[in-house]
C-alpha cells in the first residue's frame, strides 16, 4: 500500500501472489479487497486489514476472481470471474458481504462480460 500523505510504501501481506495487481478499499477504509493466488493456482478475492494482517479469503467458487469494486454501502463487491472450464469465459459476479455468497449478475447474457461498476448511489450496476 502506498501512503500518499507520507510518501511511503508498506507491505501489508506476504501471502499469495497474482499476475493482476488489482484491489479496492472498502467504503469504511478498514480493508483492502484484492485477488490473491494460493496453492490452487486460482486467484480468489481476499480481504486484508488496511493496517496489515492475514488475508481472509472471500470467494471460493471455481474460476479466477479479479477487478473488485465495492458498493458505496459496503454490502456488495463486484468482480470478474474468469473461467476456463469450457474455453475461456468472463462473467460479472457480486459477492454479498452479509450473506457471504456470490452470484452471477447477468445470468442470461450469452456473451462474455468482464468488469462492472456501481452507480454513485449504489442502486444500479453497469
């Protein structure tokens, strides 16, 4: 994590690596949500305390989970699931921080879609 005010860089976790360094802060600024790769060689979303500490894995379903974005209220995390089970496919998923479950956002969409964002009020996903 790079602290803009102090102009310093701080390592907050040494566990897991990923080829795609992507992350976001939770709206309360207490955690960083990022993709980490563990023994399975699959990237999963993890939550790391902003001050440092052990990562907590959030997502467990198949595929690689990248590009997290938190809703303004902190209840949802959007991310892209990249799967290679039947060729490479990309789909947007949402993780509910209260129920701790993930679901596909656009299940009827036939084409690959990766990435998404919340509207400023958090009521719409685009």
